C-alpha cells in the first residue's frame, strides 16, 4: 500500500510539492514551428501575405512546414540542413507539448522515425529468460532458449482536423494567441481520444491503448487500485509507472498522495471510474509529414461527425457554412502518426472509487 507517516502536515506537503515543481519548471515556452506555420497559412488566406512571409522567413523550419514543396535553388555551402527531418521533429515537439495526458506520455515515449506507410517490429522474449550461471573451467556453458514474440509500430495513419475561424481574427492584436490556443485544445482532445480509446484498429485508425485490455477488479479505495496497476506494470517488465485517470479520480489521487513517487495525469477521454497505469518508455510513437491547407471558399458541414454535404437522396447536411459568404478561413491539418504499446506494460482498473 502507498501510505505516509504523519511526519508533515498536508499543507506542508503541498507547499513542498509546489516548490519542487517551481524549481524544475522550464523557462518561457518557445513558439513551436508547427503552430507558427499554421498561423502563417491562416494569415495568407486572410489576405495578410506580408505578415505571413515575415513569419516564414524568420525560421526555415516554419517555411518548410508551411511550404513543403520547394523549388530548386542555389544553396550556400555549409548553410543548409536537413530541414525535412527538423520539420518532422517540430511536429513531434508540438504534439508532445499539448495540454493533455496523451502529450505527457508522448514526451516520455520512445520516438522512432518511420517512412510513410512503413512499419517496424520489436522482438521480445515471451518466456522466462535463463539466468547466467557460475561455470567451472572446461564445463559447458548453458545456452539460453525461449520463445520470441514481437510488437509492431506502423504503418503511419492519417490524423486530421479542420478548424474554422473568422478572417477578422487576423486583424486582432491577440489573434495569434487565440488561434494557437484553440488549435492546441482541439488537438489535445483529439490526441487523448485516439490514445485512450478501447476501439480496435482498422485500415484508417490505430487501436486504442485500452483495446484488448482486461481491467482488474477494483479494491474500492485509491491505495489498493494504484498498487494493483503499478504491480501489474512492474510484473510485465516496466521500470516506472504513470497513472492516468478521469479528472475526478486523478485529483483524488493527487490530494491523497501529495508527494507520490509517480506521475498522475488527468484525461476526459477516460470514462469515470477507469484507472490506467503504464510504463511510458514502452510506448512507441512516430510522426511523419504534416499538410497544412487553408481555404476561404469551401462549404463545410460544421459537425464533429461530418457527412456528405448532399447525400444520394438529396438531403443537405446541417449545419453547413459557406466560408466565402461568412468571410471565414478554414485550416485543414493532416499528420501521419503511428503508436503502439510494447511488451504489454499497461494495466487498468475499472469501476474504481468515485
């Protein structure tokens, strides 16, 4: 059980934790190339080409993300770099810094570059390894045998979103901050929904981390449930554990264990009463190319469950919006993504305490 002696008061524990977090907190957040590239594309579509060009010219990575098709030109020796690889790193950096539990896991995950539509296998032993032994001179050395299994990462699949804004946003002094905040919040919610789902994989989507996971029975209290998932992850070979839970459960754990030796993350993508524990190093992720495309002329079905604008029966989807008629800009973002959990170092408890 995770229990603490009454050596310090609860308030003192909270103050110590806040001080520790303040000491290890990084400096001011640096603007991400992907966010700036998206803003530059929005400005172009909104008719503010000069501002967009200044943003792109200030950073070659932003320029690469905003304009992936580059014509041949003379290059200065020693001044070029692998902008494609750096742009890919910028995409991974964006997703690992979103305000979500999934982003925190991606920041600690094993990142593996993959070419689009390729995959990689991770061999692992599915039997107990033979321990090394003391061997006398001239005696045969034991040969370890066993059964190998593997986990597969890839191929990358399309992770896409469309966000619409009024073109007037480009004229506001705080327009960029509003734009980037909305983009982050939407991407964060979508990322958590994809990672923490319990749906099977398909030709267009990866299986969620909870797919095929048999939940452990709840002990009825925080100590026991946290201990259960932590022990299950450790037994599977995990070296550390991160706890992910619905917001109310996550907050209860944080209050009960203010100096806990494990990270606790909250996600609205998890059903209430579900506690998830996993070793973040066992999560493998890969980010590929990104496509950012703005338009001011489309007719959109403004829904989280989009349909054809007009179906075969002639029914028009509602609500629909003409970007041209409403002076709006829609930004379509498509990113190639792959993720997989290696070695089964993940466990869950269902029906946990309220």
